[in-house]
């Protein structure tokens, strides 16, 4: 079997142009012109070899590395934790609010409900600080399997590289169900090798193959370097010599996984089980894998034959697979009961508070029927992910918790939470799909909240008219006065955005009979009445009501109310009407929003169309408007 050096050299044959692109990226970073690159291609096409080439050529730069793993793709900030661990000392150089946000996301400090912007800015800050000490290369392989919060933060940082001694290099597999999204970053798409370099790669592995066998392998591999090397290694000497017929042709990915399965299948059962534990863990945590293996009564040396067969590498306390397809082949070939067994073993091996989320996730994967205790624990894990702004991971956990729920009420509640988390993560289609699945099951206020969210999503991304209709339907069904006011406020804003004067007026009329529970509700009531009167043309009463609302807002701390009030006051001051009347609201609102751990609340936005609409009905005539 060829060693790693020979394998990399073989995979770089015919890649001179691609290597030159990597060299230019590194040279620019050393010279203070930071940059990023996404290397894309099908499995086995040579992405990892190019990333290894970059690591070797980076000297004297520091190199930070991380790899996405499929089973960890819903564990929020796992990728960032791996990449940034060597430079966490740079957290001290960041502003406190950024340092606290990133430390909370990485589990190094209590979660502060920090928003994604703070965490992403902190990632950029840490990497820039590290690069000031020494030019730095960040290498992220299998980026398509990064957890979404880590991927978003790293792409955010990569887009903003300018004068840093920093380069960020991603390797991303094409053809997976999940694609690594990196809009705005330069990309290098790898395709199959040409005939001559492909023949050279094959010749290095199949020196004794007869011409007809070489031709068949070249055709089957279609220029894929890993296929050229692995397919030849899976043949017997008799097959290479043309004495025994070759296997039937297969599509590329199944063929490669078939090769790995063939090698795995030759190992003893205990070794295969130990390998499956490592594949299910996906963190490279060798002590946890060995504890889980011991829990299944496997011998302490169960992984030795796999290491000798070069299917895995063990370095210190870390297990790594020679290629992601080994892990994929193991897990996909396992039966349902085998997966359940190893996930249960891993859950039992992960003790301590620091492993709570991993333990709960493995418990969920090991549970095939309803289990309210596991569902509740997974829901709690999802809530913790939300506090770290890991909304995409939270949505996945909420959905799995819903699947394990033993009664409809909990199931609907968790699916609704998943829809909200998906929306907070910016996963529009996913949020809509979950709402569509959940609404027919929802009753009472649960249905109201789903209709409310559906209206908000439609208003932000679709039809304002449809959003208004859904919000009114939610308001009519609501029995919670405070929630009803929230919904009607959203409906009024949507109607104003659409320039629908009559609907704004109608929304103001619908608040009749609602009793305010607190000052925030009173602010919303007064504001809705004020907007309705302004849009109805009753500028004098509208002005008085909105002035009352602004005075009340000066005493509030609710972020949405402050945002609305500050926007209204700024518009009036900007129009020249009642100049300065909003100052007591605007500056305190901005200050409170800056100090708020979560920043501006999810879904909040400025209202330029609302300002233009109200400008036509009052402010430019000397009347107060938002």
C-alpha cells in the first residue's frame, strides 16, 4: 500500500495550475493581503490533497485546521471550537462584548444569548489578532459538513479579509444533500484529471495491470484520483493480470464506498463494531470511543487491525479516518440496530457536564420509539444552542425531540420551536415546511403562534397582502391580549409597507376591547391608534396619540417597542416636524439595544416604507409620525 506522501504526490499530478492558485493565495497573505478560496469538487477529486499541499507550502505561517464531520453537523460551533482552539488566547484582545459572545458560543463561559453578528465579528477578530503575531493559514476540509453556525461565522470572516496576514482555505464536496454556501468567495472547481496524468496516477498503483485492465480502470475512474488509486488496490493480482473478470461498473460514489466496504468487511466483527463507534462519534475523541467499545465488551485492541490496514490513524487522543468515505461507508452500511447499539454505547461513555449536548444527541440517535425523557433533554439542548446563536442546530434538535415526543401537545410545541429556530437561522424553506406540517396538528394558542410566524415570514420574504391575511387570522384566534397586540402591530406594519392605508386603519380599529397588561402593551395600543388616525387623515389626534406613545416609550426597556419608538421619533425629527421631540427616545433606545445581550431582536427591521407612507399623512405637514 502506498504511503501518504506517494498518495498525495499522485493526487497532485496534473494539478499544476491549481497549485499555482494556492501559491498565490499564500504569497498574498504573507504580504499582508488577506484572502480566501473555496476548493470544490466531487468525492476523491483531490481537494484534501490540495489542502495538504497548502499546509506544506505555508511555512513559516501558522496553520489552523478543522474538518467538518457529518454526524457533528448539528452540534453548534463544533467546527469553530476545533479551528480556534490553538488561538483562544487572542480572545483577550477583543472588545468584551465580542469576547463574551464567542466564549459563550464555544462553551468556555456562560451563554449570553449573543446574536450571530457578534460571534462572527469575534471570529474575525480572533483570527486577525493571531495573524498579527504570525501570518496564519486556516484550512477547513469537508466544509459541507460544518455545523451551520460555524460555517456562517467563517464565511463572514472570509468575506472581510483585506489587509490581514491571513488566508482561509475551504475544501467542500459537491453532490451532497447539503452544500457549503459561500457566496462572494472565490472558488476553484476541481474536475477529473486528463488522460495522461490519470494514466500516471493509475500506473503508480497498478504497475502489473495489463493494458485492457488499465483501460477499463481509466474509463471507470473518469479522472478521479482517489478512484484511480483505490479501485486498483481493490483488485486481486489475477484480476490485474486479466486472468479473472473485473467487477461490474458502478456509479462513482457507490463504487468508492464499495471498495471501502470490501476492505472493512475483511476485518473481524469486533474491529468493525469499534470502527462504527468511531464513525458514529465523528469527533475523533479516542478516549470516548474506547470507553464505548469497552461498554460493548470489545477488546482493548479492537482498533489495532483497522490502524494497521490504514483505514484510521490514531495520534495521541485523536482518531481520524484516512478519508471521509471510510466513515461514510461504515455508517451507511450499518443496520438500524447496529447504529442504535453504538450510539447508546457512546451516550454511556460521555460523562460530565461538558459532554451534555453530545450525550443527549447520541441518546436521541439510539432511541427508536417515543421517549419523553430523551425528548425533553434534547429540547433543553436545543435551547442551549439557541443561547449560543446556533439556530440551525437548534432546529434539528427540536425536530428530533418532536419525533420522540409521546403526546401531541409536546410534539406540536417542539415543531413550532423548530420552525422559529429555522427562521432565526435564515432557513426560509425549512421554516415554511415545518409550519406547513405543524399547522394542521396545532390547537389553540399553538396554532396562533404558528400563524403569527407564518405571517411574519410571508411579510419579510413574500406577499404583504398574504402576510396581512395570515396575521389577521392569527389575531382573531388569539386569546392572549399581549400576543394579539404583537400580531396586530406586525399586521399594521405590513399594511404600511404595502401602502395599504385602509388596512392600517382597520388594524387600529381591531384593538377595541383589548386591555393592556403592562406599559409595553399600552405603548402598542396607543401606537396602533396613532397610526390608524394618521393614515385615516386625522392628523391632529394622531399627533397627540403618537406623542403620548413616545413619552411612554422613554420609560420602557422592551427592545421591539424601543426600536419602533426610535424609528418613529427619528422620522419625525428628520422631517423637521417637532424637531428634537424624539431625542429622549432615540438615544436611550440605541444605548439599550447596544447593551442588550442578544442585540436587535430577531425579525426587527427599519421601516423606510412605513416612514414614506406616514410622511404622506402627517410628518411633512408638521405632524408627528413614526
